[in-house]
C-alpha cells in the first residue's frame, strides 16, 4: 500500500541520518516527552526529499492517511515533523484548501506545542486563509474563542507572513478574546503577531497598542513594540 510504504520509508530515511549525540539536547530544548532521533531540519529535509518523490500518493485520502499514520504512529518527534513536511510538499499543493483544515486542527490540538503549531499556523493555515478568505475567516474567528489555547494561538498567528495583505479586522478580532488570558503562549503570540505586522504598518500597531494599553500584557506590549 502506498501509505504504508511511504511511512516505512520515512522512518528508515530518518533513522539513517540520526545523530544520537544531538538527540538529548534537542529533546531538552523542546521540553518533549517524545524522544528525538537527533536529526536537525536541514538533514531531515535532505533525507525526506527523495523519499517523498519515490513514494507518491495517489489522492487526498491517501495523503491524509499518510500524514495521520506518520503523526499518530510516531516514536520520535522527527517523524511528526515529517508528517508536517508531507502536508506542505509541492506534490500535494492542490490539497491546500479549506477541506484540509480539519486535518490541521487535529494536528494542532493533538500536538499541543509551539514547534508543531507555529509551523502549521503560518505555513499551512495562513496560505489557505489567503486563498479563501470567505471560508477561513469565520473559522479562525471561531478558533480564537475555543477552549484549546493552541487553536487560539493559530488564529492569532495565521497572518504572520501576510504583511500589507493582513486583514486588520480579523487580526484585531482574534486578539480581542485573548487579551485577558494569562497564558504565556497566547501573550507571546499576540506580541509576535503585532511585531510582525509593524514591519509593514508601524502606525497601526502603535495605535493599537495605545488603544489597548490597559489590557495588553507587559509581554505582549513589549514584543509588539520591540522594533519600533
């Protein structure tokens, strides 16, 4: 089966470039209960490129099944990184639409840590939002009020790479329900999103911070104004 063959080849490819001397440090840095093989991102990309080419998947169901098999069957954290890499592979670009968002939601909620979530938010959910604002904008507004903090972080960070194309009403709307939350990762996300947008529209960010001075956490405010 194509899905099983791809998953097996990914695990073999990663194991072949594993560096046990790096594994413990990577696990400690990420505060991960799942162990690492010790494969940095450049080595992972080099190992996976020929694997993905040699094991094409015939359709969307197979692609989703392969992502889930790598993700839920992972023994090492790099296997989950490989699942995320597979979601963004050029061969499956046509699957990057609103129909993929339930899969990304599953990975976000199950992964529940910033290394997974930030990549999915900015590089998967964000481009889908840009291509289909009508479908995705209300979804992200909904995610911004979910009990799960990682869905809320995703809603805040989805436009991280949009620059001047940022939907400012959406950005303000997804930040609003999270302003009072004491969670570090949400406060950091708010500051990061504002700091990033300040590169293209510093006046808007200054005005936003001034208008919300009493409600922004010191962390969010400091991050937002870091480069201004």
